[in-house]
C-alpha cells in the first residue's frame, strides 16, 4: 500500500520505481534473485488514479436525438468545466417514448451530412430521448459516425443509468473528455507492470469502493474519477475492523461520515461534482456533525496521516487510507438497466438474468465463482415514467482480488 509521489519525470517513471520495489529490483545486487524466486510474486495491483484524471483538450461533439430542438437554451451544456463549455451540440430528429415506442423516425440522412462535413479524429457522444428503454437510435447514430466521420471515439448516453436525460448526457460528455487521459494512463501503467511484474493483474479503483480491471478505465473513466473518497472510507473501515456500520473519516478528501454494509460502502445512484450530477454509483458520504465539547462521537473516527491532530479519540492511521482502501477493495460489478415489466414473473426473470450477468463478469475479472456475492438485488420504480418501466439494479462483489490465489500479495499504488 503506497501513495506514489509523482516527480518531474512523470507518472510512468514514478510507477516504475514503485514496481521495482515490489518486484525486488530496486538496489538489488547482481545475481541476487527477487521475491518471485521465493514464491512471493505480486499477483495483482489496484491503482487509484482519481487525482490525475483530467479532461482532454479536444472538444466533444454531442449528437442529440429528439423529436425537435429545444425552444430555448435551458438544455445547453453551459457549466464551467472546459469539457462542457467547449462541447458542440447538433440536433437530429428521432427518439422514443418511455415504453420504447418511436416518437419520430430517426433522420439518418441529416446525420450522414453532419458526419461527412466533420473533421476526422473527433470525439462524439450520442444521446437520445428514451434510450434507456430503446437504444436503437443511439446505436444507429453511432454506426453512421463510425462509417462516415472517422472518429476517435463514440460514446452513448444509455451506458449511464439515470432517469434524467440531462444527467445521462452530461455524464457521457465528461466521460468522453476523460478518455484520452485515461487511455494514456492505462497504457503507461500496463507497460510498466509488464516489465516489472508481468504476471500481475491490474485493477482500477472505482467510485463505489470496489475495483475493476484496468481496461475498464479506458472505456468508462467517469466511474473512477471520485474513487479517492470511497477508498479512504474502505481503508478506514479496514483499520477499524468494521464490516457493517458507520464511521467518520478525516483525510485528504475532507471530513465525512460513511456507512459500510457487508464490507462495502453504501452508495448513491449518482453523485455531484463541481458542476452538477453524474450518473455513476459513488460512496454515500455525509458531513460530520458537530460534537459537543467533552463528548466522544457515537461512531469510530479514523484520521489519515497528517490529519485530525485535534480530534480526541480518533484512530490515527499510519498508512495512506486511500491506498489501503484500494488494496482491500473487492472486485465490484453492477447490472443496472431499465426494463418493461408486466407481472411478478417478469420481475423475477429480469433479476435472475441481471444476477447471472454480474456473476459472469466478476468471474471474467479474475474471481473464482465461489467468491462472488450478490449483495443487492432489487427493482426500483422509475420516477415520472410509466409504471411498467422499472430499473433492475444488482450489485455483486468478489472479496479481495487475490482471495483464492496461491502465494500472492496484493499491492495498491495510489497516484
């Protein structure tokens, strides 16, 4: 567990120095074998890159599919972030109702004209009315862009579960703007690890207090941009021996309260950053209430190194909480999508299918089937929509990444 100080030579060099320590290569005399010879191979590493994820310099083009353009500017992306303020929005006719029925035909010819007159290498986000239930117009738009615009990437708003069209669109735009930096980070980290620790699996910490394969970072980096606070909560809970319960954390991400449930943080379906809401599962944290002088708080308090010196009774950590949280975070996966149901049998079938998808993905991440736990499986009513449209939400975890792997050690560098 280590926080990686990044110097003038950049993140890749800092990460390589850390991996050299893990591999036993740093300052090792010639002819002396490293820890792999003693059966102490590092089998996995989890990185928290939330502190270095930044929006790329290139603007994003938003293809907004709706029956008609808005009559005012209330729906334009005008927040202060550069990724949003620089976004170009084009309108194309199309869209579906909440039940997946087509509102108006998709104007494929108009989008072909737009794509033909766009410069190659651009980044696009396709967002359509009703896409959570029927994403066919978004998929068709993406196909047209791939064939005619020579894009660097095409993202879709239906990848992000939210009943708010604006939240889905905003999340997709920010995610797209993060991809260039995320791709560079993932490539650099993977190359360094392939030299020093070629047999180690690489994971990225996520906003919900879990981790996912590093390759996911290049596709949905928005799900890792708020991982630090969740990591501190998980690390503090590990130090306190709390599997389920409330605790307070004082650290680099500020002071906050959080709840642990069955070894993972309680989460919200979306979280708010500096400019607005984002459709990403994130640890649910709350402000720490004031405690009367002379009275101890009703919950454990964990302070990161260098923080909370004036807090009586706080457990003072000697390690970086965020790095510790990454080290002990479980593999995590969600199935969260809107479906149309008619009766209780439809609900049972939808939940069963979602649980099967979660289990399969976690095993593909490196977990053994016996490790996988489904800790949340529910149907959530959709706000302001047809009562037949519900959200199926399943959360699965798989213990620590290296559970069941023989002779391994898990490390968690934190940038």
